[in-house]
């Protein structure tokens, strides 16, 4: 069966270009442009649609929102200051936190989109002043940890990093030696899940991982 969550009309003008996300309980989070102007992040279950708090600190949404079973959500946004930021909405306390933004250690936040786990940890991509790009993890304690940054080993990153329930982060990267790989961070260490070479010629940009830690990815084999 199909459940209608939201439709364009009296309230919403459009939902493009960002995808929606859904929890195991069927709560859907989505970005929408409003008929009256502006954009926001909303959650719905087929019966009600609720706008998550964000404005006026947030002037525009610039990624998909990701949501956990507790109803907390995260997304990239343009802030009222004009900078880009990473927004965390703690739905239980109805509080809004800008957990990372341009001007406080970063020159830009994104692209693609962040992910959140049940503990409230958020994995995201960002750029440092000087052009260094990386993958980072916001901890519920308020700490932002660097997982990988471009430089000697890494040439760049793709897609969105996925944070697991135990706080590991899976991400797709290009290496400075010309290879590409999918990596998982756990307990402060980075592990190569797969690297191009003998078996794989190219890797898709969006790996995914389930609650048990099984990683799935698209790839082109060297055999064609």
C-alpha cells in the first residue's frame, strides 16, 4: 500500500531536488519549498506533517534531511549570516543546533548531505580554508572529529558518509595514487573495505551500510 506524506498545492510548492529519508517506524523527513516563500525541513507519517524548527537561523535548506527513530534530523543549510552550516534538530527538546559552519574551522559545509545515527552522531563532508576537503563526525558530546582529509593519501571524497549505530563511518574516497576505495572508520582506525585494482575497475559514489555493519556498494569489475 501507499501512504501519502505530502503533496504540492496549498502549502508546498515543490520538493526537488533533494530526496526524502525514512525511519524504521515510517516517519519521513523531507525538504520542501513553501508557497509563501522559503524552504524548510518537515516530517510526516501520513496523518500529520510538522515543520522542524530552523528559521530564522536557517535561511535555506541545501541538502536532503536525514532522520533517526527519535525524530532528530540533520541537514546542510544556508544560514542567516550567509555562511553554510550543518544543522542538527533535536526533536525531543525542540532545539536547533548549528554544529559546524563556515568560518569556524571550515570554509564550506557539504556537499551531498549528512547522515545521523540513533545516538545523534552526524557524519558530514566539509572544506577547510585553503581547499582541504574531508570527512568529519560530530559526536553527541559536541566534539567534531576529523576522519580523513585530502593531502598525502587522499585526493578527494564522494557521495555522503554514512554513520552506523556504533559510530563507525563508511565513505567513498579517491587516493592520490589514482585508485579509489570505500573505507570504514571504527575505534579511531580506518579500514579499507574495497580498493580498485585486481577485481574492481571503478566504484560507485554512494556506499550504504545496514545496522549489522554489512556494506553494499556499486562497482564495475575489471572484466567489464
